[in-house]
C-alpha cells in the first residue's frame, strides 16, 4: 500500500483533486462569511471528502 504513495502518477492527481475541492469549499465558506467552516476546511485535510460534504450540505437554491 505505501509503495503507491511514492508513485507520482498517484500523488499528483490526488493533490490536484484535493486542491480543487479545498479551494472551492474555502471560496464558498469565505464568500458566505462562515468563519468556523473556513477554519475547519483549512486545517483538516481529507482529500476532498469533507469539502464535498460541506458543499453538498450547504448548497443554496439558485435564483431564477
């Protein structure tokens, strides 16, 4: 299992995936002025899982 973590073909896509979700979630939390969520999302690294949960549970309906 640990030999996969040294493979750049695994690490680089994982880093890009995590950075995308973290960036999006931090942007949304900052825009909504949700300081606690921003701090939690900034500190906790879950490879995008917590970020996706945040975005899914905190989504708002769009105005038409």
